[in-house]
C-alpha cells in the first residue's frame, strides 16, 4: 500500500540485489579477481624479461671476451715464447712449445675449435694462467684482489649512503639556502660524469699529482 499522493513504483524502478550500486559485496569478487590476475602475469613477465636480459648480457660478455683479444696483434702463446727466448737466450723445445700452445691456444687451429675449448675451460672454472705473472693462475690473482675489492666497494657504498642521506635531508629541509645553491649544481655536474672516468681523475689528482694517497696497493 502506498499513500494517495505517491504512486506505486513499477518493476523497472525497483532495485535488484544484482545491481552493484545496491549490493557492493555482490560485485566485489569480480573486480578483485580481475585486478589480481594481470598483476601476477605482469610480475612473471617482468621476472622472465630480467632473466632474459641477464642471459643476453652473459652471452655477449663471453663472446666479446673471446673475440676482442683475437683482433689484437700477436697472440699469448707467441708472446710467451718470445719472453722465454729473451730471458733464457734459447728457444723452448718442441714439446714445451706444444704445451704452451695447448695452454694459451694454438693460433693455427680453427676459430670454432678454439671457441669450444674456451667454453669447456670456462665451464670448469679454468681461467688459464696469467701471462704477466706466469705461471700463476688467473683464479689465484682474482682471489687475492677480491677481498680488497669487496672491502672498498662496501665501505664506499656505506660512506656514500651516509653522506648522501645527510646532505639530502639538510637540503630538502630548507631548500633554496646557500648550501643548496652550492651543493645541488655540484652534485648534478659530477653525476653527469661517468663513474670510471671520474675515478681515474680523482686517482690522478690525489695520488699521482699531489701524492696525498698511495697509487698502488690497498
């Protein structure tokens, strides 16, 4: 029953329970299910894309490490034989020359066979022997330098984080002051320089030119 002044609503005007505006809980599972599935697919695609990028970088690095030295004049085996002749005054025997060429690669062999030997040695972790510090293994030289490399990398990262965070807080708390007008342009200038080139300039200025720091060792 309705009052005489208000007509009875028709069937089209009556709300239904399937209407999302009336019953939000009825439509919520559909929107939540749609929002989760693309997110999961997007995360998996991002992970596969990153893994593919790392795989491509590793393959390109291995290829360049094999190809670029072969564009250089000479080869390690011939250079080592020349060094032996210069030090001893006599050429090595035929057996020694075969051992040297087997270790450093025979330049007369096929490039494909040399590349296969390179991949096999790399898969076994055999990086060969150093030419400059013969007969020391390259792995031994890396193990000697790795602790100091990690120490310098970790120390510089922590120091840079502390100084950068402190300066960022100071500059962001009161922007536009004199310190901000000096530090911000300098940081933008140095950040535009490649890190390896800036490092070489710093070593040259502080170690070689002024002698304030040692240029070798830790």
